[in-house]
C-alpha cells in the first residue's frame, strides 16, 4: 500500500494524471486525480478524508473492485492516445495537462456538500 505522504506528494505536482490506489478491494483517486476521474466517470463515490497526521482534509473518489476492470477499460476511449501504467496497487493514467483552478473549485463544492455527511479518517 502506498503511504499517504506519497499520495500527497504526487497530487501536489499532478497536472495530467489519474492515480488510482487499491485499498481493501476498492480503488480510490485522491485530490486532483479524483477530480479528473469524476470528469470521466459518473460512477464515482466521492468522500472527504481527514488526515490528522498531516493536518489535511482530502477528497477522494472511489470505484469498487468489480468496477475497476470495467472502468479502466471504459476509460480507454478517453485516453486511447495516452499511457496507462498498472501495478499491483496503483493504476496511473496520463492525460493532457489541466489547470489546478477547476480542481480547487470542484473540491470546495464537493466538500461543502459532504460537510454534514460521513467523513473518513486518515488512511494508514
């Protein structure tokens, strides 16, 4: 399992990728990856995640394990020209670059909607 600090590092620099991480038979994209995944798929479960260790409120979008095979191939028409790299616990999809402004607005709106709903605690 990839450590949260590595996810945060990747997402801070992320301008053109979707990173999906396997966690307990589910696949999650965090922060900018979550935003891009939600732009390509209507089947995402969006959640807020609190990291007390890093004093951060993160957003993630999830796909269940049954969806990820179909979803990965379902994303192929969108990313046909771009690289897909799959490891045991991570899928990396490289897309054309996008600005962080739209992500910031999306995250703010999604977290407002989630304010009174379930918030997940930090992943290990």
